[in-house]
C-alpha cells in the first residue's frame, strides 16, 4: 500500500508539473502571437462615440452605457434617460437607473428622486417653472415635497428680488434697476445696457464708437466686447464710482492702444470724459494723473512732459556690483487685473511674466540682473497664443526699492506705447521725446476685442505685444549707481486670423542700459584733435626728411602724395591708440567698478567707435602697402671684394691657340649672399602662426571672450544653463587688442632677449656672412639715401679651402688680425649713407646700362650682346662702388660721422651731402627697415586690425583667426615673389638661385 501510495503521489506531482508546463507553454504562445501582431489599438476620440456610449478614459475607447442610460454632457460618463431615476452610483459610468411611476413623471435636479411637476417638464425630464419663478423640490430640512412648487420672486418695493440665472434662488435686483425705476424692470424711458438700467436724464454721450482700433492693419473692427460692455462700464464708473467698472473701462482704453481723438468718442474718450467729470475728487498718493476710483493710465498730454518724467527725478536707490551694499537685482512688481476689472494679485515679473518666449527660469530671470543687457526673441504659433491667452491680463508695473530708512516703496514705471495715436498721429514713434505721451498699463495678448459677433467664437484679429524693451538710464556723473525711472517701450502687432495652426508671429523682449555718452564723445574728439595735430607734425617731418633724402627742394604733386601717405600711417596710429584706449577704459571701468558709475555704450552708440576702427584699418593697410612697395623698389648691389689669385692658360676660340688669363672670381658667394638676403626679407620678430593660435586659444578655450559679454561678471567661464548676454563690440575689440598686444610684446621681448642671443640672430648673421663671403651690400632706399653693409674680409680673400678658412677664423678670434669695421680698428660694419648728387649721377649711368635690355651703351661696345653688356656693366658697377668705398674718387669722396641724438629721434638728417657723401655710423642695423624685421610694429598692428575688423563684421573669432593667417601668408608670398624678381633685376642674380 505504501508503494502504491507513493506512486499516486508521484503521478499527482507529474500531473501538476504537466499542467503547469502546458500553461506556461500556452502563455508563451500567446505572448509570441501578441508580439507578432504588434501593440496597436484603434484610435477613437470622445466625439465619435454614439449617444448611448461613453469614452473610457482608461481604455481610450467607446464603451456602451447601461440600460436606460445615455452619454452625459462631457461624453466621459453616463446619465439616466428622461423619466428614469438613479438608484445606485459608484461614480463615473457605473450607475443603475429605474423608471419613475406614471404619477411622478419628473425627476429631481439631483436625479435621485421622482417628483410631480406643476408646469410641465424640460427636455431632460426635470420640472419646468415660468419666467420669474424658482423651483422648490424639498423642504428646508431636505425632505422631498410631494409635488414641486414654482415660487414667484417678490419684485415689489418690499424685497426687490428676482430669480437667479439657475432659477433656484431669489436674489436682489441690480441696484441700477431699483434706482432708475424702483422695480426689477427697466422700463422706458430708461435705457437697458450691459445689464444696467440707466436713466436717460443724464448727460452721458449717446453715440459711442464701439470698435477696436487696428492701427497696424489700417482699419477699425467691430468689437462685440466693446458693443456689449463699453457704455455700461463707463456709466457704472461715472455715476456709481464702481471700482471694477472703472478698471474695466481703463482696460478697454488700453485695448484701444490708449489712443485719443477729439472727434470720436471711444473707450479712451469715455475714460477722459470720466476723468474730467471727476475733477473734484482727490488724487491718489498726491499724483495728479491718478484720480480716485480710476486707474492711472496717462501721465498727461503736455508737450515736453515725457523728458521731465524720464530724466528729472532719479530713483532713490543705489546699485552696486560688489561690496557690502551689493545690489544687482531689479525688483519689478506688477498689479494685475483681468479684463472685467477685478484685481488679481501683486506679482513679481520674474518667471517670464512679460516674456512670451519660453525658457528656463534662470535665463528668464536674468533679464532683471542689473547691468546685464538682455535679448530674447522667438517665433510662436498663433494657435499656442490663443490657447495660452484666452483673455488678456493687464499689468501696472512698478519698481520696488528700499529707501534710506529701510522702508519698502514702489516707483511707477512709465510706458511708451508705439501704437498710441493722438489725433490719428503716432506721436510715440517720433524721434523727439518732447512729443511723446507716456502711459502706464500694458497687456501681452488681446484675443477678445477682435471678436466681432460672438464672444465665444474665434477672433477675427488678435493683438500681440511683439516687442517689449526695458530701458534703464544712468544718472550722469553719479558715483553711487543712481538711475532714472525705467521706461518700458512696447509695440503691438495686429494679426489677421486665417489659419491659427499655420500662422506664427515673431516676438522679442529686451533690457538695455544707457548713459549719456556726450562727455565721452567730447573727450574722444579732443584726443583725436590733439593726436591728429601731432600726426600732421610727424608727417611733415617725415616728408621733410624724405625730401632731403631724394635731394629735391621743390614741393610738387609727388611731395603732396608722399605727405598724404605718411599722414595715413600716422593717422592710423592715432585711431588705433584712441580705439584701444577707449576699449580698455570701458572694459576696466565697467567690469571692475563697485558702485555703478558707467554703463556700456548701446549698439547704436558703438557706431562711431566701429567707424574709428574701420578708419584705422584702412589707413594702416595703406601704410602697409606703401612700405611693401618701398621695400621692393629699392636699389641694391652686392660688392664683391674678391680679387683673382693668379693666371691660367685659356684657349682662344676660333684661333686654335692659348693665352694666359686671370683666374675668374667665383659668383657663388654673391649668389649665396643674395639668397640669404632674399630669405631674411620676410623674417619677423614674432611667429605669426603662434600669435594667431595663442590669441585664439586664450579667447575660445581659456574663456577671455566672456569678458566681452554685456554683463557685470568678470568670470572667464560661464554656466551653459545660465543666460549668456550679447557681446559688446567695444569689449570684443578691447579683449582682442589687449591679448594680441600682450602676446606680441612677449614674443618680441623673448625674441630680443633670449632667441637672438642664444639661438639665432639672422640680421647679425647676415652681416657676418657678408664678412665671411667678402661681399658688401650697397642699398639705396631713396635717390640720395640708403644703407651700406661693409663685408670686406679682413683676410683679403674668401675663396679658400676649409683649412685656411678655419685658420682665418681662429686668427680673428684671437685678435691676430684687424677688425671688420670700415674705419680701422672699429667693428662698425653697418652705416646709413647720404650720397652726393654727383655720386648718384655716376651710379645711375652705370645702373642704367645694368638694368636695360636694349639700346646703346656709352660705356660698352655696341656690338656686344645684351648679356655681355650686362656682365660688363656689373663689373663696372662693382669696380666703381669698390673704388668709392676706398676713397679713390676724390670728387666723389665721403666722410664718416655719428648722427646727432635729435637726428636719430626725428629720423632725418640735418646735413646735406653737397660735395661729399656722408656715412652715418649705424649700430642699430637700421637697414632692417627695408625688411619685415624692421617694421614689426606696423605688421603687428595691421594684423591686429585685420583680425578685429573681421571679428566685428562676423562676430566669430575662429573665422577672424583663419582669415588673418591666410592674409599673412598671401602678403608674405607676394613680398617674396616680387622681392626676388626685383633682386634678380637689380643685381643680375639668376632668380632660379633665390629660394
């Protein structure tokens, strides 16, 4: 038995296991089937359900109501059919209905009981009472009456009551009915308007303009709201001093853009009429524009009143960026009203109350951080605006502040409505502030006044505040951060509604800060005048020096053009100094101030500054091109001091014999020196690529560009989730120029103090190369002025082998030979030279033969080929200049002297080379002025101005860096290419050997 019992247990266990496995298998099959079919369901909307169905909000589908039931008004539940009472309800559609007896065909208002009705039934099966009666179904204690009663409200003088809108309670009649007719009826000759009964004995205007002004669309539109409520609201305000009616009347005037017209009587005309009729009432807070019981809408129509309000009385509050009394928050508050004139609440403007564009709360609130220029714009669909703003909300804006006694006060903020019309003129769009009419109340969206026939229909036109600008002006010469009352400038657009889902509108909100820049402009003009005068004096001195160097005492057109070119360069420096000084002033004094005393110029006020930058760049570019042209048009000749070492036998072509001839001097040394000269033409004291990349690194990576933001923060890093203010063009220029100049100066100092001393000095190496090659450089930058590099070898010759060259260098290092200088026992190898006219004429005669291709040669055989003529001219020039340096020509001799200090400062020579040329000792290697090396300041400023002009135009540092480096390479290529060609032409060096 035990064995069989155990078997049964095993079998039972197996059955359980098998059934579980089968169930699991079936569930798995169903799951796979559902996955194969997909998770989809039919799409149903509540309005598609039948009258006997309701929309199940959980299953999102239509479900059948129970017996004797139908769909309720919302469509999401069920109610009993007429003649059926409800006997059970668990909420929602779960109800049970029962048919009422034949003698009790009516159903109570709550639907739970059946009752007999005295005056018939409604379509819903409820009891119906005649007009003026109320339905009574229960006793005071709640017990059901056997039959419903229809009680007539007492409209006699004893009670003055009437049925309410639901006809379930008697209420007291409207006071205007009682006052006009001593009853609840408004009988003739009284006038019924807007639910009020008005006596016709008053002096109220009978012809009112109940249209909405649409100045933007150039027309007026019938308004159901104005037609229905304008007259009654104005009468209630005027005759009964009803506060909400007065506010509602003011709202209608604001909806009509506060426009005034002496011809027609509209909402604002009625408001002005009520304002004048209530002149006997007291004012509010001693403000003459604010009459008791009325809203404050206008400041007045007197000419010149607006400037007095905006710039006469400073706000009694101080603002500071740092310190113990730090105050950087603009605490704007607003009293808000609905369209019917009911006060809603006091509310702060933070959180985007006046900003239609959605954003994070942090970014929205940044608009009210003092000193932060704020700009926000977006495009919003009309359908969203209609959904978010079904009725307008009106705001009276104030600025909250704390006075000296720590009392909380508010200051009314005036409004400049650009759509306001005064006698059909848009006076607030005039550039003259004395013509402005300032107002107080604003709204964002009006979707009510544009409804023509039915307040429940879609509006034909809506009015949207598309531009809202908050202007804050700093009191001149303040040291404590005092400001004048802020000004809200608002512009509305009238949108003709056609298809709200496809229509959209652009809206913007901005906060700008301004101060009187008149004093800054005067100081800039003074600096420009003084420095401009010095620039003229400097240019005159340069022109005088140039006239001496070309040996021409006459003032001709060429002289005037040269003066203008010099003046362009000096004036460019003037504009550069002024713009850099101005930019550094604003970035230092604005960012580092504690109590606010200066505010950044607005974009409009920056135009003059941008013009100065453009002038500086254009003039500097002209100076740069002038220098390049001057460098590539110089006369240069390499004097070879090497002499033949002996004679060799040379075959005579065509004669079959030989004869002795001098050993030719190798040209390779001259080629080598010429090539080195070509290489150093564009050598600079800075690395241009390093300069551009370093500036870009500090601006974009380190974050120095954040110093150019129009806010009070001096932080180099900003939180991406916070609001980023727009850039100031002046601050961008200041940050860029400061970085560029600092990095450039550091490079120059490093180049001069370390690199040239311990690594490589290409200018001095070139002079040493000339000495090692036994080559001198004779360079004329002007007709009678130039430079001389004395490269004559102290060893007599340079064409030698390695052993002899090393021996010569060793003897020179041990002072066993004479020094390299032109003057015996000196090391001075570089000179500025002022050549006499006779020497220049002799030079030109030889040079003319050297450079021309064809024509007679007075110094050479006319039968020789062009190349042979050039070779002979080259040897003639080499011989002439060598003999000139060796004082061979007594009629063209020279003497050596030092320049006076004043001559060095002015950059000109006082002594003219009349009979003898003059060699000025030049230990500063000033011949580098014919190279990029000696014009680093011009190149550095030109590159900087190019970078800044591109950035000011594009607001993009990366693009500016790329284009700056590109132009550097382009000009370097042009300078090298043209310089090579000129060098080959002047010296007969084959251009193929110039790398």
